[in-house]
C-alpha cells in the first residue's frame, strides 16, 4: 500500500483530493513476476486497507495456471472479491502471461498499440483559473475534460472561459451534480460552445435520464451508473455512451465484454481511470485502441511516480512494446 501525492489539489463535484492511496500486487509463477495496481475509490466504498486484505486473501484462489484467466476471474467473482481487487489481479496476470510468452499485452489481445489521444482533466475552480490551466495544458494535450457540478450557477461560464483560450475538443464531466432542469438549461448552451459529450450529468439511477437522453443536444455518457457488464444493457435507453473503468468492471476481460455489448447496443465508449501510477494506468493504455475516446491522465496527475512504462507521446498514452505490461520500478 502506498500514497501517491498529486501535483496540485484536484476538485470534482463531490470532493477535493490532494493524494490517493493505492495497493500494488505481485503474482509470481516459475520465477517470473506480474504486477498490478489497485486504485480504490471512496465513491464505491472500498478502502485501501480492505483492498489490501482482499488482495492478500485471494492468493489461494489463483491456482497454478496464470493463463486460466476466465476460470480465475470466475473464482474471484464467486468469492465476492470487489472489482477493484479483481482488476489489479487481472492486470498482474496479464503482465505475467505477456512476460511468459514474450509479448506486450496489447499484442497478446490482438489490439492496436495506440488508441485515441487522452484528454486532460481540469478540476473545478473559478472560470478564469480554469481557463488559465487550459491555456497551459493545450500545448501538450489534444483535448480537455472540464469538471463541472459546482452548484454555483457558473458551470456554463467555466466552459465559455476555457473555450476562449482553445479550439480543441472539449468534454465535460458533472459527476452526478445536475438536476434534469439544470441539464436541460446548460446542455444546449454547451452544445453552442462545441462540447463533444457530457459525462454523468444526473445522479446514478435518476429516472430522468431517459427523458434527458431524448432531449439533450449533447451526447450523454454514463460513468457512475454504468460500472459492470450487467449495467450496459439498461444504459442504452438512458445515454449515448458509457465510460468504462477497469477498477469498476473488474479488469481487462470484463472491459472488453462491456465494449462489445455497448457496440451491439449502439452505444459509444470511452475509457476512464482513477489517479494512479504508471503501473495502474498501463493496463488501460494496452486496451485504449478499443475505445472511441480515452481519458487516461491518472498517472500524469501524480508528483513522483514510482513506476515507468507508459509513454506520453503527442497527446497519446502509449503502452510499452516490452513483454507484459512493460512497466518497471522508476529506480530500476
Ligand atoms: Mg467521470
């Protein structure tokens, strides 16, 4: 378990964060080690201490064949392991399998090595401060995600202030803090400002989502209410897209299942993340090629990353070409 400090405090609708606690896992097989990182989030009620306990008590469920990914996944699910723990173990197993066969994970999965460029997230602040941060970020990033939901009547002004300093694609994320009336007022104005899509405007499960999907001029993506493969089908009448996060769905195999189901239902997809080290972001970087949009800035928020192996190149978060996840300790 370790604490990762942020470069600067980050504010979203429900909280301000200055650091995050993560749990790194290691799975050994025939002298080879696979690594993964769990990034527990308070929103889903699993602490770092519980994550560590669940991870340690999972060793006996892994068996002796790291390639038996489907069976291991079923065993962990049946034993009630939270998705954040399953995702870390799944990442470590993919790292291990890739190392054992000498292939990077993206290649092992038959995916392209690169996905769409990542957005950079701008936390909630006063509109001028957010515009200043946007102006600073656009030399490095090709698109921006603006956090909204401050409940102070300034959300549209925040986007307008950022739009004044850049023409780049803008997405917004409300993290459940608008009502239907606010959403119907704000979204047409955000459409005029060229906002590409809006993440989770209403509270997870809000019955008004069906109405908002029909009326919104901006595509709606669900995040907090679409966590696992079982949530995808009902998302089709409530939104235009979903945000997939490995720590909430349970890992790479579950994420691929969500993307396939989403596509069959006509939903667009984005890949999201929590704040994490390069080890925590690596599994996402390896599957980014599956998604329409990518929001993988979680390791770029961290001040002193203990791991390296995800390359930020021309706005893209590129996975390593080395076997497995291709991540190693920064000191190595
Ligand atoms: Mg979100």
